[in-house]
C-alpha cells in the first residue's frame, strides 16, 4: 500500500453497503466480491459461553467429593457435612482450581461482548428518560464479570482482603444488575415485547427471585452453622450457594431468547477497497 493510499480516509459507510449485499437465503454475498465468512448463531454462542462456568462448576464439586470429601467438607466445628462449599470445591484442590480458572477466562470475553450487545439492545427498546438506568445496568454487568475474574484468580488463601472485596463486588453488582434489568424490561419498554422477549422476562423474574431467596437463606445457614455447629447445616449452606451460582448463570443464559435471531458474522474485510 502506497503512502497516498494509506492517508486516504476509511469509509465506514461502505461496510453497511457490503453487508446489504449479503443474501440470507443462499448464504452467500450477492456481489461478485470473493468473501470468506463465518456465521455463528448467537444462541449457539450463548450455550457455549454458559456451558464453560457450568461445566467447571459441576466438575469442581464432583472432583472435590471424589478426591477427598472429608477435607472438602471440613469446618472448624468438626461436625459431619456432605457437600463442599464453593470455595472448598474450586480453590481447595489444584486440579479443580486450574479447571475453574480456565473456564472463567474463556467465558469472560463473550460476556463483555454480550454487555455491549445489551447496551445497544436496551437503548433501542427502553424509553429515553430511563437511558441512565440502561447505562448503570451495563456498568454493573461489567463489574460483576470483573469481580468474578478477581475472586477466581485471587484465592482467599493468597490474599483474603482482595478476594473478599472481589466477592462483594460480584454479589452486589450481580444482584443489582438482575433487579434493574427486570425492572427496565417490565416497566420501561417503548415497543411491545415479542414472544421470545416475554418468555425471557418471565424466566428472568423467576431466577432473580430464587437467587435472592437462596442468597438470604445461605447467609442465615452460614450464621447458624457458626453459632450452633449443627450437623448438616453447612451442607444446607453449600446447597444454597449452588443455587445462587446456578440462578446467576441461568439469568445470563436468558440472552439466548433476547438475541435468539441474531447472527455473529466474522469475515475478512478488504480494507483497501474501503479507501476512496
């Protein structure tokens, strides 16, 4: 490319013209330009993204129970328990810690991408006077993802203070994000919801309610375990922890319905042809 060509302005408007040449029926471009593209339905990306933390979660719990159940369920009370807590399952064994960190790392980038998609999506369907809430929801989603990464890669044994702060950021931002999202989609739409969007919102409400109830009960079970050292109470706490995590994953999976018909397109753009 010559110096003159490099100095010419980039015509972003032509991208739209080229995209318009795409023929969905034949799955090829109508123009004569040789295009090599990859098209990924968003619903497939959603399944793959959620399957990473879900698969890591299941593996870590089962691995802890299989490897050393007594060590995984041990507490200062010394009473019998039957399920490992999340911190024990994901941070108490080297193999499970490595698997969990890999799963979270791989799923983080798509999560950030989906946040951007939600921002554009919400701006198009939410009343203008509520746009600040849209921005806040997306910021909270980013903080949730960053908090999850932080508490995953900085264990409580390595640095308890940082781990604790990351946990607080994750929990507070995730709870607020889910509540704000449900409120916006329920009361602040400027266009009617499709059947997919209606289904998504119903599932969101169910998951956020179950998440909040599970989180409150988990806190109660944890305090009661530390106070009375009752057999099995820590197991109840661990099970409720699982519900908190699973409902959080499920809430994010509702993007499957919100963007059901979206297609992620990846292809080589002829940058030279986009010069004047």
